[in-house]
């Protein structure tokens, strides 16, 4: 048997690394505060799901939008774009510039595909 102490993987309580991060953005605009407040229940629900499930659901809606012709496909794609826009809005302050750009391009691509379905 070994006399070594077990390795502690988390910092001890009371250290700055273990302090909880605020859910709401500090010094946010009134619009951001209201959106974050109203989104809190849904975000907490999504956090309780398996990590890949929300992404797979959005991917399924996008795939359905690409598979369906006409108005049905456009509506699926627009719903996916709205969900992605909401998630990007909530995560915007924590994203680096490159991450913001990629997310905006993805949303723009989904909207372009929705418009193409209508034409």
C-alpha cells in the first residue's frame, strides 16, 4: 500500500478559482439584463440535459429545413436561426472576436438557406 495522499483535483474552498461566476452579465444594458433574466429558466433546463443533446436538436432542425421544400423548410431554418441568435446573444460577452465572427457567419448562412428555400 502506498502512503501518498490522494491528489486533489479541485482547488480548496475559499480560493478565487472556486468562486462561482455570476449568471447575469455585470454592468449589462437594460435589454441584456431583461433577456438574461427571462432566459434563465430555459438556460438552466438546457444545462441539465446531456451536453450534446441541444446541439443535436438544432442540427436536426437544420437538417429538416434542408430536407423540406418551400415554406416548411424555410420555417425550420428560421427557427434554427432564431435559437442560434438567442444563444449567441447570451454568450456574446464571453466570446473572443474570432468566435463571434464564426457564430455570426453560421447564423447568416442558415438565414441565406432559409431565403433560398422561399425563392
